[in-house]
C-alpha cells in the first residue's frame, strides 16, 4: 500500500469549497448540443435514440419550446406488456407517439441558477437530468454527470 500523506484538517476548507460551488452557474456546466424529440416521434424511434445516445431523458419540443420530457422508464412502462403478452400487441405498442407517454410538466432550470440548485432539484425530484430554459425556449440540459464534475471535493492535488 502506498504511503499517503496525512493532511491536517482545515475547518475553513468546506466553507471555501461550498462558496466556490455556490458561484458556479448552470450555464457553465450544461450541455448545449442537444438531441430532442417531438410529440410525433414514434416510440420505436425513441427506443432507437435511447440506444444510440445512452441518455436517460430526452426533452420534448415544439419548435424550440420545451413542452415536456420522456425517460427510459416511460419507455419501459410502454413496452412492459406483462401477463397479456402477444407479438401483435408488442408491435402495436411501438406505433404510439412520444406525446402519448411524455411528462408535460417538466422540472426545469434557468442558465443563471447555481449548480447547488440543480443538485437540490435532482435529489428532491429523483432526476438524473434537468432541461435548462430561457422563458419556454430550451437552451440546454444539465445531467448528474455534469454536476459531479464540479461537486466532487477537490483539494487541488489533481
């Protein structure tokens, strides 16, 4: 086992780190290159997009306006045919549109919100990603991974 130096605890360190985190804005960590779907995107196409991009959620838009979100769990609920399984029912399921399964009311953030606000919303609403809007216009998305890059306690020894 390698020798790891023992550091003296600095009581100011957590306060300093928390202060820095409170200053970081969502606009500085969000993804701007977005893949979106519309209400008319088929569930079959949605499935293909989830596989291609390995996302947990897609924003649902009308033009550039955010109108909802759709998650992998929403897709699972659609294709979970349970005890009444039949091949014909399975393929009919894939004929549905995203508009049939999306969440119309989405938790959103503004670009000027802090990443602490984003983290608190993710915990409170059990989310992995949150769309970022200016008014109703979708401008980005912030994910758990985006936040973790900035919330990990770092003592400067990278």
